[in-house]
C-alpha cells in the first residue's frame, strides 16, 4: 500500500533528525523515477529545471504550473516531495502562505520560500522577508500533517554575498518558525560552518563541484540539494550529442536507454 501524505511528511521530517542526506532535484516524473530507483529517500523540485521542461526561463512559471508539477512528482514515486516555491509567486505574506497550501494540496510534504522578488529584482527587507516566512509557517502548521518549511536567504546568488546579512536573515527566519534554513551559493566549508554555527535548525547546502559531501557535513550541513545542476548535466549531454550528429554525422552517441530503465519506470 502506498504511503499516505501524513506518512510521507513524517518520514521526511525524520530524515532531518538523522544522518546528513542528499536531496536530489528531478525536473520531471521520469527523472523522479530514476532517482527513486537509485535509492534516494526524498526528492525536491528545481524551479530552473522544471521551467526548462516548459521551454521557459527560471522564474517564468506560474503557481498553477508548479502545483501541477508537484502533483506529477508526487504521483511518480512513493518518496516524500518538497517543492521549490520561489518567492510564493507574489510579494505579499499571503502569497507565500497560499503557495504552501496549494503545494500541499497537490501532494508535497515540504516547500521552500525565498526572500527575492524576481518581478522587482530585489531582495525583501529582513522585516518583510521574516513576515513572509511567518505566514508560510502558519500555513504549514495548519495542514494537519508534518510539512517541512524551508526558508531561503538568496543573497549569495543575487549579487549580495554578505555572509553577515545572510546569517541575520536566517536567524530571523528561524525565529519565525522555519524548519530548515538555506542560503544557496555558499562557496566553501568555512561559509557553511559559519551559517551552521549561527543557527539551531538543520541547514540545507547547495552542492557544487567545489564542495564535497565530506566538507559539507564536517561543517555542520545536514541536507544537500543540487538545484538545477542534474538537469543541466542532462541537457548538456543531449546538446553535445545533437551537435555531433549535426556537424559530423556521428551517430555513435546514440547508445540507447540504460539497462535499468524498465526497473526505474516500473510503478
């Protein structure tokens, strides 16, 4: 019997109380099934990877489209799914709350709210951002099951790599009730450690090729995600193969589906 949403929520919450774990980011149902087949314990959406599947740039999708995507990811596997909800698709605290409620109704058991407004190309003030996190937390707590709310401080990927401000923001989001804290773009173990030492909640770290899992966990990081990076690995391989076909007539790149594909795609 498939786990209920309540059971998925409890399982996802329990992961944050155990050993550090990697939390990969599928961009569609097929990639979700592959990651589940490879043995990962939970999945997170990627806003940029999902936008690509719609032929859009990151930030150009709608809440309706993301809710439909949440339902597709939830149906694809029995794993807990958390959604990248960007800024909640609106500047108001109520918009952040609504995004949480609608993602949960589609099957998600976690979600993140960030402090960057793409429409106005600005970081919210600390006070605005904390108010938005508090509204999202209230919506999550009203759901009746464990929904893990992640609050994101976007400084380091929005042209403002101010670690002190990032830490102050994450501390404010912790005080507002966030379950997990996340500052994408931390460059090294020292920055990860500074964040982890300053807060009392699990910290999500965005992986990149300059950071190892050992370095992240030694610095105190508990959850590691990859954002859109896996999607871009796939897209880059696809484009490179297509270019070789176009330019050289080289079809040797057409190796066929992996032998495990049938197992991965079996419900």
